[in-house]
């Protein structure tokens, strides 16, 4: 099978591309910089519809991972990449035959805990530009897809080389700016990068043979929820940083996030209101139907993942 992977330079994009190549697929990665994967690279901007359609030519399927991920992107930028870019992928996929769209569980966030939750609609319409644009993109995909399409929402993907979750935690710890709401008590599920990549490939395969999977969104996690503080302290220990993490009352964290989100220069404030609220409530999901329908199950638990993370830091 010939597959176009958009966003191949991301941690997850590279993992997906490498997994597809390893099993014998012919894979092209489309992004603005070298992917670092074992696939062939084609350079371009997801906002350029002609470039997307050209890159997709001759492929049998598209895996769409390209997205603008930032704590506080400008709305115009988030919309252009995450919504308009997805529209371009939909148009290109119509000529390819199948589509796997990568979304996020945050698109269903409603400021309440998710405790053993299933898949809720992508209803988020709040002020967080990334999440609102990703919710719009998912609704676009499920509402307009003209080819067999599956949506996968991996939850908190992490692993060696991660500059998003891992990188930000370690950086803030180095800067002395790391604190968790309410002692990090919230129970949170995560997904090791290799498991997330395997789930995406499984979802792509189901576009060919599963009416039950097609046209739906599937939340993917490692199924190993831990208190947030335990996860963060494990990540810091793997990076060679010890000591307890400071705690901030959840209401104070939300207030600080609201103020910093408005006043901090640039798009990387230490905390946003949306992030503060997400970190304050539980997020773990019922995976039974996901695993049955996608014919997938995770293989790397949190403890094993932290060992692999520590090994990667030790090798630097």
C-alpha cells in the first residue's frame, strides 16, 4: 500500500511512518522540514492545497497528523493549519481512497472529569485555540468524508524524543516554574508513542474492512492511569531531576493560567487556563470497545516507558 503521512516530522508522525515502512508499505512524509523517518520526504505546507494534492497523488491512503500544537497559538494560525489544512487533506483523500485522521481527546473536554469515559462528540468550542480548531477539524472530517475514514484520538502521547509533554515538563522544572494543581492527584491515562503509532496503523487498516470502525472517532490510551504527580515525578527522575513537585490549589492555578494566557508575550506561557483545568481533573477512558474494533492493544506500560525514557536520557 502507498501511504502519505502528513506531519511526519513530529514524534508520533515519525513513529507512524517508520512502522508503516517496516511492514512493507511505500510511505511518503509531507511536512516543511525533514521527518527523520525511514520514509521518503516531500516538503510542503499543509496550508497549500495544491501542494497537499500533489503530494497525495498516487497514494492509496492518507494518515493526517499535521497540526499546529502550541499552548496559545494565534487563532488565525490555528485555523489555517488545523482546519483549512484538514480541508485540503479531505480533498486529497477523495482521490486516494482512504483516510486516517489524528485528533485529540481534548476536543470533547467540558471541564469535568472523564472517569472510565467512552468517546464523546467533538463539542469543544471554548477559548483554547488549538483545541477549538482540532474540534472543528474532526467535525469537518466526520461530516464531509467521501472515503472510508477513521478518526483516532491518542491521549497524552509521550516517549523518548518528545518535545511537547516531556520537553515542557523538564524545561519548566529546570526553570523552577513547575507546579501541579492540588498535589497532582488527578488520575490521568497516557499513551506511549509506539502504542499510539500502532493504534493509528490499526485504524488505517480498519478503513479497509470494518464498517463498525469507519466514520467514528476512537480514543486511544495505554490503559494504565496514574496520578498526575506520579507521572511527572517519574518523568523528572528519568531525566535525572529529583525532588517533589510544588502544589498549587486548583482555583489558583486556573486564575494564574487565565492571567498568564492573556498577558504572557509569545505563544508559550508557563500555564493557560485550559491547561490548568485539564490538569485538575481525572482523564481515563474505557478502552474495551476501541481495542475490540481496532484489533489493537497497548504493549508499553508507564513503568516500562519510564525505563525506556531514562535509557534515552542516559544515552545523550
